[in-house]
C-alpha cells in the first residue's frame, strides 16, 4: 500500500533560514592585453633597374597585426639613407627622386599626399602601401600604386597604416619601387635598410 507524503491542510512543515548582512558575490575576470606583429619577408630585391619607362618593384611584403587594444594599432617606418635614396658604397652614388644625388631634388619626406611621386620615366626610390584584410587605413604619404611611391624618412618614424579598433590578423602590404637615372654609376651594391614597427593603442 502506497504512503501519501503530501502535507494535509492541517499539517505544518518546519524549516529554517539564515540571514547574513552581505549576500552578494562579485565575480571578476581579466582579459590580458595581446599584440602581435609580423612581416612575411625581410628582403626586397629590386633587380636591375630601368632608366626609363615603368619602375621596378620588389615582391610585396605582407605585414600582419593582431591586437585586442581598445583603440586599435599603428604602424610606422624609418629608413637609413637620407633623401629616400638607395646608395652604393662602392661608387658613392645614389638613386633618388629627381636624380642629382646627394641633393635629390624633391625627394625628402613631406606630409600629406605630396610625399607620393611618380617614377614612370623619372629616377626615384620609395615605398607604396596597400590595405589588406581588416581594411586598415593607409597613411596618405604612402598611398601609392604600381608606379607611384612615397619618400622614406631617415630622421624619424613616419606612419604607414592604422586601425582604430581591435584587430584579428589585419594586413597591409609594403611594395618598394625604384628607377635609376641614366647617369647613375654602375654597381651591384645599391641598398637601403628600412625599419618597420607597430604598436597597439591600449
């Protein structure tokens, strides 16, 4: 025979409670700051430069940035040689916008898009930046093309690209280009070194 355990109307169920002055639990957590930056290559070979027509370009180098910084990230570049030039130690000569190394008329870094020059039929050396995944903003000083390039600055780091929000594998490409002057001295050691850096805006 089954037993009914449901309390009847005239039965009493006894229980006890405890009351404390602080009955709230605060749950906390931390999201650590993250930032990574990488380049797909560390050399840019321009080959044997033309002295007319379209400039030579090196294989594009991809820069990749990831960060959880609230205000996104910034990337900059600074080169070694003055007046955005490729220089030859063997000859003491240089390749730069406007020719006439070392004065390099018009080759010095300028703010705004005035920094971008056409090397179609004109001597020069510089950098063009293109936005990739994540659509970062390219600085107007380096928003070039297959034939137009921005002058590099050997005095201080200049902004290349940026993003004003957290980023997951944002990319931009760096393309170096150059065209020689008909009077540039023959040599195989024309070179420049460009340092590229980036940082999160936490």
